[in-house]
């Protein structure tokens, strides 16, 4: 509520947006092939997350919520941003 009420410009990227970008096992495998150190780490780290998504929702990929929010801030042209008033219900 402090941040939303501060008057600062806030970009809210909800699950309705981040769930539209799913990364599957082939995506992470390609990262590992392209960059064995960092991509390999991300591939290994993603396996639990991918298994969780499959067990909980049957989806064949996982959403990267935080990276999607960062990209919305750094590359807003990739998103349709709609200015709306926000409040926090406490």
C-alpha cells in the first residue's frame, strides 16, 4: 500500500500477463546448448518448476513471472500498458 499510494509510477504485471509466456523443456535445453554454464544452470534449475507446473495444472511449460515483469519495465513496447488507478485493500 505504501508503494501504490506513493504517487510513483508503478507498472503492475499480473498473472494474467505472465501466464501467457510459458517456457518448455525444449526452451531450457536450447539455453543449455547455447550457453553450457549459465544456460545449463537455468536448465537444471527449471526442472523442478516444470515438474510442478505439469503436476498442478497439466501445463507443458512454466511461466517466468519476475523476468516478464522486468521485461515489461525495460521493454514496454513489447506490452500493451493501460494506465489505471490502483488501490490496495488491507
